[in-house]
C-alpha cells in the first residue's frame, strides 16, 4: 500500500465564528503516520478548525491542501480517504448499530468485518438495538466503529474520548497507534491524553481568545 | 454511485417506516383539510364540485409543506448530513435520493388517496384518472422544490414559517397548472396541455433543484 504521499497541509488559516475571530495565522501539516492533537480551552476554535480542515466550513482566509491541491478542488479524493466523527455521532436513532455501520460501509463501497469491531468496542450485545436506546458512551463507540471500519487513511475526530470509559479509551489508543503504524493520518481535538505514541504525535495548542 | 443512491433511499425508507407516525401525519392532514371544505362551504354539490379540484391541490401542497420540515432537520441534528457531505459520492445524488424517498413516502400516498377525495367532493368518477395524473405529475415538483427550501432552513429554529414563505411563491406555477388540469378533468375536458406543463415543471425541477439543494446543505452546515 503506497501511503507515503498522503499529506494534509494548511497555510495562514483564519477562523471566524460569526463576527468573532477565533484564530488566525495557523500553519501546519500532517503526513502519513503522524497524529496531530488540537488542544485549547473551550471556545478557542478547536471544532471550527477540525470542521474547516475537512471542508465542512470555509476558512475566512488561507488555504487547505490535500495532496498538494486545494481541498475544494480535490473533494472526491479527500472524501474517499477521509473518515470523520464530529460532535454529533452521525447515527440514525431509528436504525440499529449494525444497520448504521452497514449503511456507512456500502456508501464507502467496502465490506468490513463488523463483528470484530463490534466485539472490540463491546457493542455486540446491543448491536441490533436502535441506537436511540443506547447510552451516550455506546453511541460514541458506534460512531467510532464507523471510522475504524472505514479503511480511510485520514481520520478526523472531534473529541473522540467523550463519554468513553477507561477501557474504551485504552482500546481506542491501541487502534490509533495501529492506524498510524500502517501509515494513516490522525487529526483530533481532545482534552484528555491522546493515548498516541509520543513519537508520532504533534500537539497544537490553540491560545484562548483574549489570551 | 447508483449503489449509494439506492442505499440512501433504502435507509430513508427504513427510517420512515419505523417512524410511521411522522409518515401518517401529512396524509391525515390532507384528508382533514379536504373534509373541512364541505363543512365550511355547505353541502351544495354544485359548489363542492367547482371547488373540489382546487381544494385537493391546495391540501396536497400544504401537506407536502408540512412534511418537508423534517426532510433535513433530523439529519442535520444527528450529524448524518455532515456524513453525507463528506461522502465520496456526489452530494447532489445522495440528496436527490433523499428527496425521491421523501416523495415516495409523502407525495405518492397523496396521489393514491386522491380518488377517495374526488368522490368526497361529489365529482364524477370519470374525473379520478385526471386528478390522479395531475397529482402524479405535479407532486414530484413540490418535493424537489421543497428540498431546496428544507436544505436552506435545516439549521434554523422555528424554520417552518420561513419555509412556507420561501416555498409557497415557488410552488404557485405547479398549483395553477395542477388545479386547472384537475378542474378540466372534472368537467370532462382533455387535460393533455396542462399535464405536459406539469410534467415539464417536474422535469425541470429534477434537473436543476438537486444542485441547489446540495449547495444549500453546504451553506447550512458551514
């Protein structure tokens, strides 16, 4: 698998929310096998940065490049390699975990072994219940299962550890390191320790506003 | 791409069936609005005959509007819409699949129910095929136009009023041709002309609105 060339890069980004400037002059890059953890106080623009980098929001100024090409011109390639889990889990409450995962897999055109993932995330027992009946932590696990099973190179996660128990966090850390060791890219916002091998991790500390 | 299209449609239909109460509401609304006319206007069969086609069309329009509120709202709130935007398949197609599914669960049942209402208004049995055909040709345009408005207002609270203000002017041509054709069907005239026009509007909506819907969803999520 040739993954050496995967690369996400951003230059001189300025992020605004409404009429407030959250951050400006952000530069950075993420290459195969690397993780970037975005930290900072609440309201400093972590989620906005994450959403901007995957193309959901437009930056006020600056540009984002995937494989050296601006992302709005390279959307199909970026999206084919991207798995994103935001604050909202992206699960349909009326469908079961299995059905939600199957939907995601078919859209990706990919068959993954659901059982192994569900077992690892300890979701096997509730995999056939509508996700609206699951606990917040279980729903989070289901959303992460979608990312972990996506086969995508670039994982962009907004606070993946929210609502997870200690065992879940540890298990997720192992999967993160496995993903990175295969040449994957990982971008996440987190308040907790990221569980990622420090050699592979860069931390981006966003200053608080008015700091 | 085709596979993704049908997968989105299948998911929408599954969700719709599991939330059947949401599904039934626009239909019940459609029937109730139609039954209000005889109560308000009186039992003069001549008058009911005259207003019947128009009343059925207005009720169909309002019922569609009622159902459009939730077209993207749920997906917006649970994050499914973000996932569709970030999918590798073109957003235009995925949202078109959602809209088609929406028509299948709201527009099509209206079409199926309409013969009952034709008879309730005391119109001749011979008017049934005409009214059914006009609704069949016109309601897709309502769903498609509606998807643009629903996408624009997905992220707003209290969006239903705004959605009505946005959409009702756009749907006027459909209403004019639909009600006129239904009226002509009731009086036994040929409805080919307005039917072509309705079909034309629906085809135009089918080719243009998916792009607008996709753009509107991106704006709503930004």
